[in-house]
C-alpha cells in the first residue's frame, strides 16, 4: 500500500451465489449481528465510500447506528453529478460531513450541493480518477476508507489495485438472476490476478465472515 493514500477496506454482504442484491434491487441480506459488524467497521474508519447507484437504489444514511461511535465522512462517487438533491446523504450533509466526487466535465449544477453543506471534488476528466482521488483524500487526513459498493464501484477499486483488505459476509441466501448485482461487476479481468490472503474466518450463527488482506 502506498503511504500517500488511505487504507481501503472493501466491505459487503453477499448471497451464497455471490450477489449483493436481487434482480429487483433488494439488498437487505445482513442479519442484525452482521449490521453490528458493519457499523463497528464504519466507526473505526475516517470515511465510507459508495457509488451513486447505491444511493439511488437504497437511499442510505451511511451512518453509525447499531453501535456507539462517530459517523465517518460520507463519500459518494457520481461522475456526472446527477445525484438527487433529495437523497438522505444530501439532506443531512450539514450535520454529517459529506463529499460528492464528480468528473471535471460534470455539469456546473453540482455546485448547488455546496449550499446544502456538501463538499464537491472534481477529479478526472470524463470519469473519476480513483488514484488521484485517494491522494486528495489522503492530504485531507483521511487514513482509512470503507468501500461499500456497489458492484461497479467495487470493480474499479479492484481494477486499480486499490483494495488493501476485504471483509465479506456470506449470507444464507441464493438469489440467482443474470441481472442481479454481483459483488464485483464491470468488464472483469482477462487473466487471474494476484490473490488475496485469507486472514481469518468468523462463523456467526447462519453466516460466515471472511477477512482477506492484500
């Protein structure tokens, strides 16, 4: 891991067949115990990062609620700057630090989010440059980021070799469906990439949590 960028942990809950949401977008796979795990991870991080689609489908708050602790900075990737101003993360941005990352070619309309307390970062010409973004975030004092998807966001982090640790909960469901979202979407690797190392396995009732490191 380069010292100039934050440590990146990819966190997710997926079905036995590797889906993080059903074909209709339902993603409530985690048990209450797993949600506690997720929120413990969030409180230890400086920031939590998701893609625009996660906001559009789930409209999450991205806060710490199931355990006591501070809320991390919320970072949303939205290259075109088309996020709804009525989403929960935007409406609560004056209370919880929120960063919207867009491309340099995104509409000037994104500046309207600043009035709602959102910090807008332009990074990358037509699409977001993740390596450049992490360098910027590192300079802001962000040392640890939890990436919570979705599938396309996960892919770009793996593609750019920016994932330092993986925490995946295998939930007791089979979702199927060619249009259901997998843990990692995108075009995929043509060759088998360098493997991650299994750090530990936790069994929690009907779920298994796998921890890998790079």
